[in-house]
């Protein structure tokens, strides 16, 4: 029941995803399906804190306009959509050798969203290759 309600809220996008997560967690605690200690134990993990920090940095990069300048540079200099995507994927693959895949994908998200809207294409056309490029990246880890 809780899972179905959560999935419905996420699909309809009537409520923000972070609020859905909190509502789901509170529902599971109040129904006695999960004890409070168990529900909260992973909030202090390094991975969760890193993702939160990267989402904040990604938001700041998006709001600062820096990524729009970079996106404008890429779309104005490169006329071919395939070349623009190829440049982003090659850069992602190279950088992922030195940075966490998730961190890199989160950092490049606003740039890819800007470029996809500038080129008038669906975001998924670029986001899926971006994530695979970050996973398959080269370098030493």
C-alpha cells in the first residue's frame, strides 16, 4: 500500500520527490513496518552526504549561469548534434577516471539539460548516454 502510494506520487509529480521520500519513511515508521533507528541509520552515511552535497553544488552551478555559458559555447561552436553529444561523452568518460560516477553525472546534469533544451531534443536522449559514459569511463581508480 505504501509502495503503491509512493510510486503513484512519484509518477504524477504532484509532490516533490524528496517530500515523497520523507512521507514514505514516516508512513513506514508510523505503521510499525520499520523502527525509527533503522529508518534513520543511513542518513549519516558518507554516500548520502556526498550525494546531498553534490546536488547542492549542481544546483549552484545551474543557478550561477556558468553551465549555460558552457552550454552556449558548445552549441554555438559545434553545429552537429552528434559532435556536441560526443564531446560531452568523451569528457565525461575521461573525467570519470578521477571522480565518482554518481558525482560526475550529477555535476553534468544541468549542462546536459541545458544543451538538450537548446537543441530541442528530449533530455533522456542525452542523460542515458551520459550515465553510461560515466560508468564506462577510462582512467585509474
